[in-house]
C-alpha cells in the first residue's frame, strides 16, 4: 500500500501562484510515475502533469508553460508549482502514484485550489 497526502491548496487571485506538495509513504519502492490530476466543479477528473522516476515530465496543454512538476526522491515528495493561475484552474487537485510492478494507482485525498477573478 502507498499513502499520499497533499497540501498547499488555497485561495488565490488570478495571476497568482501556489505550490502543491504530495508526501508519499508506505511501499513506495515500486513507484516510478507520479502525477497530479484535478477535478473542477461539474467536470470529470483530468490529468494535469506527470513525472517519471528519471525526471521526465509531461503536461496537459492547458497548463504547459505555467505549471512545473518536480520530485524529491530523498523526501518522497512530489510538487506542483502553479504560476499565472486562472479561474479555470479552480478545482480539487489530487496526487497520483502508479506502481511499476502491480500497475495499481494510488490517490491522495485531494487539496482545494480556488482562483478568483
């Protein structure tokens, strides 16, 4: 089992920045890919960004150039730096981890991000 705990959400004005953090614990030795997803009001959950063990990153087109995902393997944490935030970035942000041995996906409880116009 892997446990994920997100933090860092909050209320920010459009154009502002937030940094989300996700702390991983448990059987994390098999985790190579971690990422962030979000779910806005009335919308399905959508992928935002991913980082693979070696540091390769990928981003949804909607956040490319504004968000940066990073990983601190020594601290078992993954971060999402969000700049130039827009009201449409509002939602609950979830941390995700994918086991490379079982292909099981783990989720955190989510952290709320609200961007006011």
